[in-house]
C-alpha cells in the first residue's frame, strides 16, 4: 500500500518538498481539502486559470467549491515546483481520448510529467509519474449504492462481493471501485471504459491489468483510494518499493 506524502498549504503557499519519483513508481500526495480551504481560496485568483475559476463558480455547494479549489491549487503548486516555473505558468492540456479521438483523454502538461488528480469532499489525491498514471479516492459508499452498482463490475468481482458478509462488502466495493477507476483514468478513458473491462479484484491485494500496476493508497478512515501506473515495455523497478 502506498503511503502518500501529505501536502500542507499555508497562506504564503507551499514550501514543502518537490515531487520526485523513481522510474515506474508514482509519487502520490494527499491533501486535506478542509484544512487547506482557507489558504486555497486566498491563493486561487493568482494561481488558477480562467477555466478553473469558472468551474469553481459553477459548483453549487461551498464544500465542493473548497474541495475543487484546494485540489487544483495543490496540483499547480506541485507541478510548478517540479518544473521550476510559477504555478500560474503551468500549462494544462488534454490528450486525445483513445476510444473516440476527442480532446478529453488524460490530463497532460509539458516536460514529460504524467499526472492524475482525484477529489471527494474532504480529501484530494494527486499522483505524478514518468509513465501514464491514474489515481482515485472515494468515500466508502452506502449499502444501497453497492447493491445498485455491483452488477456492473467484472463478473468475478461481482461474485466476490456477493460472497462477502454485508459488513465487509462496503469496504471491498470501495477497494475495487477506486482500483478500477484509477486504472481507467490512467488509460485515459475514465468510467466510459466500462466497469467490467478488467478484473482488478476486491480483496486485500489488487490484481494488475496487462501493462499496469495497481496499488491501494493509505487514506483517512471512511475513504478508499488507489493508484495505477503504466508498466508496458518497462523492466520491473529495482530496489526501492514505495508501497511498503
């Protein structure tokens, strides 16, 4: 399980370590968006671009606006620190979708850095790597949600869930959901790629789809998270294992 770096934001910005990673090993960062909300609101006008600020204004609930703002301010600060540029100078684009060719594939930036962002109320995760990467964080869902969606998963995953007692099923569903979404985001297709596309498993250890390494991420109680990094054409990383 990956132990993420904790991102700490102050009214003066970010003064922590610069993101770095070994080949094939993503650098994952955890943001407490509630704690960072005040500083993020102050910094956002000078950091976020027009489209991001417009997106904030469209969100109805203050908690959602704070979460989005803190996550995107953190993303630009970390990318800027890694690239050696001001956060407002970071250029964010979208790759072409591998399914339809439209401009809504993986988020991208210059300099060969791959990244992914996910947020839900209270928590955001950011992942950086030298290969395609996807990350996802979610609240552990209610039983109703699990019952409604489990049948859309890979048949083996649906069977695994149905065999579990109810108290264990919610956490297992949260594991497989975040693993699946992290992998699909890494592929650049998101949930449009289909929840039944690959078997990543509901148990304590994820199963790796071809060409990908999927790992759970340590997050606060009540949440689940995972990161997926592309491994196609890459020899296994030697030595350091950030998952321990």
